């Protein structure tokens, strides 16, 4: 039973660390590097589920079949993540014809290459819900502060036991 509690403890510690990394990385995206985005709709299901965190990396080369995230990052519109179904080259400029896997029709507007944020490398299902909740004060308290306090308390107990043990052995 004690071994099971230790395993659960380490899983919780790892999950807290992973959530913290996801939260920090999603708040501070590094231009030209990996970026994390929370998928807001089901247009790419079943490949990418609603609420997933998509890991995106900019590329110089996009192919038919790649899943890309696009949109003007400086506008208030939410970027879209869809699959490239065709590519047009007009006067040397690349335009991508995209479609959500769950949609019947292609997207109404072709995507110019400069609007592509990056290619989706992989997604973590449902992790976006955790990231979104952790950004709210109540969610932050539940997901980060409370487990953190529990871990600090548990480690403090272990340290106190070791101090008592060394005092007894010294006397």
C-alpha cells in the first residue's frame, strides 16, 4: 500500500510540473520556436480533439496532408487549425487550401503562407482544459497551489523525521 501511495505521489508531482510548463509556455510563446495552442473547436476531430493542446512548430515547407495553424496572430480572431488539402502557387506566392477533418467543405478562403503560424507536430488530448482552468484564479489555486502545499507539507514531514532521527543517533 505504501508503494502505491509513493507511485501516486510521483505521478501527481509530474502532472503538476507538466501543467506548470504547459501554462508558462502557452503564456510566453517564443517567436519562431515551438508554440502551444489550445484547440477551441471540433473541426479537426477525431485527429485533434476539442480542448487539446496542439504543439506547433513553424516550418519553411508545408505539404498536402500537414495540419497547420493559421491566422493573423495580432488580430483578435482565434487562429484556426486545419489540414492542407491542396496548394496553389500564384506569382511565386504559396496559398494553402485547408479543411477541417470533421468539415464537409474546404475553408472558404485560401491561406497565404505568411498567415501560417506553424505545423502541428502533435497534440495532447484534453490538456487544454487544464491549461485554461489554471489561468483562472480559482483553477490556479486548485491545480497548482493546493497540490504544491501538500507536497511541501509532505516533504517537511520527511525532513522533520530525519532531523529527529539524527538527534537520537547523536545522543
